[in-house]
């Protein structure tokens, strides 16, 4: 049997050498053309809906609290649609949906007057 030192050999590289991967990584495309197109359609629709919301709020003289609720609800819904259309998986967007839900819960949970429970 050979001594253990000769069986286990350790190869160390000097600090000046760099290790280059064997495979060429190439360019990485994060989103497909379909996902980019869906994202642009959703963002364009969001802008149109926000403009309509602002016009409705001005014409109907809606108070500030209700108008903020309307605009933020629209933004949160379209944010969720955008994330799904962009191709993120459920493990990635689950915390974001939790945050968006918490934002809506805070917005709809607060009120102008403190009503006893």
C-alpha cells in the first residue's frame, strides 16, 4: 500500500493564474420575445387605465382617500400581471405577491375615522 500522502495529492495554483471555464457561456437572454411583448402590452394598458382613472377621479370629484385606493389597486393588479407575463416562476414572485397584498391590505385597512371595533 502506498502512503496516504502520495495517494492524496493537492494541486494549488499561483494567485496570478486565472481559471477559465471550458465551455463558452455566450450571451444570456433573460426574457423571450413573447415575454417582452406581453410585458410591453401590459405596461401600455396600465398607462391607459391610469389615465382613465385620473380622468374619472377629476370628473367625479372623488375624495383623496378613495382616489389613492383606486390608483394603487390598479398599479398592484397590473404589477402582478406584469410579473406573471415576464415569466417569473412561483417561488420568485410569491414574496412579491405577499408584499403587494400587504400594501393593499394597509391601504384598505386604514380609515379616516377611528371606529371602535
